[in-house]
């Protein structure tokens, strides 16, 4: 089969124009939705609290130190919200910027290694990959840390493959340090060092001098120390036990212990191979039957341009597979390396007839599922109608349009161009997801309307207790709110909540999900107001007067006041001595 004609018809400055297209494509939907759980409301709340309190060095969650992640992503989110003046506009910007930066790095390195046509194809391959598109539209740390990891790998490969270029190696090390301060795993490009050493020994790469290796590692540690040392000094010299616990948690529990002895997201060793890669690397994963033999041939020739990113990608997969705690999003940094490893093979892959037919089969499957579900839902199939009613959505037109789009693309491009049809369908999918999907799901995923209902019932000056809270409710709270420590045992939280509510029962309310009914057996639930379903839970609003028969304990847990919920001077807290001793934040 001849090389497709579209490979020869590139615009002038293709690198620039693809970035412009990517910015528009990935930016569609900005400002159309609130932060959605699980992670987005937490980081938005962290950022808003930084702006509210001026405490930027140690992130807080509703007045309580937040030890799960270092601060760079929260700083970026806070800056984005401050610059735009809007949570809805700002909270997604760090991921968008990280995605565009990653795309630019992959295209630039591919251009230097293989030429501009291959760079254009590599950019399209990365932009079309499902997980890249998903994370670029999601306010999680992973897209930003992927940018820093990719910049680290870029600097390493500029030196190894196009060097000597010591400055790029050092810049890559600085990026790795920033990656560590973003999510701990910023050092991942260092996994490529053994492969680099082997290739250099065989004369296929520029060797890395021992002195430069030492300086590079020192730079990584130095960048990390810029935040860690002041934080450690501040928390060690503080009299606040919460800050001491923060220091120990982020330095030890959230690093080595989380990797070696994870306490959640525990999955088997094959989780990534079986449950993540098949969808996360789509549509690129379809090319693996042709890529693997081609990579083997390149490996036998010691083609460093392929072996270095390919080895790095495989080692990252192994690294995360060895940890018992696994999440699909952890593999995001492998996508740029995958694209770099397959870049010189892309023109040949697009000439593979059976690859296009395989992509056609996948598109028929996906389009058929959406079309059938959309038509049956619109026709009132009971199971789908019940699901739509439960979550207050009606996606039938959206899903039907996705099915029709799949059929139209296959009719237009024919199975002989199945990869193009599948890529075009993904463009349609993300465009509809970022507009129609956001509009459909925002009311279900964001408790904005529910928290306004709470204010309408209680009045804006009433105080709200949120034991066992979720961040999305505090983020959307319209009145002063308290909680009792995110990691405090549930029984202790309830006892402290009862005591707090009974101090001013006419001014204080409890917001809690109905699954906690056993813990509320002492309360007069006839006074509870049913707020309905939100995020798969049914919620109650209960006045303080309903807890007259409940036994509280003012020493059972701390009381934290969420600074972002204090909207005026009239809401400044008036703690009693017991509350103040538990370190709540004004």
C-alpha cells in the first residue's frame, strides 16, 4: 500500500498549528462545569484556602493540614483561579497547560530525531490517545506531573541522543525535582539511566559523565529541598501536633510506605496490562501487533532513538506494577514515551490494511453500543429510564449522536481508513463530552444546587456541621461550616458533633448522608429534612435541636472551621476554650 497522501500535505509551521488546534480542542468546555469528585473538589478547596488565608507553604483542607500531596499543583490551581477570577475557569487550567507542554515536548523531540512529518504524526497520536484527552480535561495532579516527567525525559534524551547537551540534562533534572514536588514520582526518567548506560557502552548514545550524574541528582535533591527544608523546620519548631503529623505523613507515609505497603487501591500485578492499557492507550494500543515485531528489529539494531523511550516506558509500567496500590491514572506518564518509541514507525503503521480494519471493528463496537443505548433510552426502556431518573440525566440524544457520528465517519472514510475514522470519532466524543456531557452531568456531580437549598432552609448565618465530610460539599457551602478531622474515627467525629450542636442548637445544623442512620439513633429524625440524592448518596439536613438526647464529648475530636465558608466578618468564629485547644482554624 502506498503512503497516504495526507502525510505529504502539511501546513507550514505544523508544530505551531497543531498546538493551536490542541489548545482549542482540549480547551472546549472550560467554564461549563464545577469541580467533580473524587479529586477535583479537594484540590480546588486547597487552592481557594491558600488564597483565602495566605497560607501557601503548607496546603490545608478546610482548616486542617493536607499531607497527601506536595504543594506545586495547589499553587498552580490557586494562581489560575486568581488570574481568571473564577473557580470554574481556573481549576482546569493547570491540566490544560500541562497537556499542551507535554505535546510540545514530544513534537519537538520527534522533529529533531525523525523530521517534521513524523513529528506531526506523533503529535496527532498523543492528542488522540484516550487517557491523554481525559486527563487534559480533568483537574488532577497527573497531567501536570506528566509534563514535568516528560520534560525530565526530554532533557535526558536531548543529551543522550542529540548531545552532548549537558544543559538539557541539568534542565531535565530540575524538572524532575519539580515533578517530585508535584506528586513524588517526578524522578521516573531516572529509570532510563541503565538503558542509557548500555547504549552508551555500545556506542549508540552520548555517555553521561559520572560528574554530571552526580550534579544532576544533586539538582533534583536541591529543588526538592527548597520546599522540604523550610517545611520541615517550620513544622518541627511548631507547637502544633497537627503540623508534626503533617511532616511525618508527607515525608514518610505518602512516599515509601504508600508505594511498598499501600492501604488503598490495592490491585493485582497484572492490573495495568489487563484493565488499564486496553482503554488508556486507545487507539495506539491497536498497533501493538505490528509494533512489537518492529520494536524487536530495532532493538537488535540497537536503535537508541526507539530503545531509550521504549525501555523507559516499560520500566515505568513495571515500577507501578510492583506496588500493591494501583490507579489507572498512574500510567499517564507512559503515553509520551510510548509515542516517542513508536514515532518512526507511524508512517508505516498507517499503511497497514489490517490495522485500519481492526480500528473499524472497534469503532463499530463503540458506535453500536452508544447508538443502541441512546435509541432504547429514548424509547423508554425501563432499566435505562430508571437509571436516568436516579441521576437526573437524559443522555439519549448525546449517545445517539455518537452512534450516528461513528456510522457517518465509517461511510465517509471507509474501513480502509479505519484509524482515521476512529480518531475522528474520538474528536466528536470529546467535543460532545466537554459541552453536552458537562451540561448533563454537572447538576448530578456538583452539589451546588443542594448547598443552595441548605442555605434556603437554614438561613445564611446558620452554622453547618459536616462529620465524615466530602470535599465537594465544603467547596460549594454557602454558610460557615465545620468538620472534625478528615482522618478522625467516625465514632469520635459523631460524639464531637453532638457536643458542638448542643452548644447552640437553634443556630447549628448537621449535614450528613442517610447511610449514617445507625450512628444517629439518639437523634429525633422526624425533624430531619431529606435533601435527596447527590453523588450516589441521599442526604439529610438535621437541626441541632434534634440531638437533645444524644451524648456528646467535647474532647473526642478537634473542630476545624473551613475558612472558605466564612464569607463575612459576622461569621468570625467565637470558639470556647475547648474548641481552641483542638486547633481549629479561623
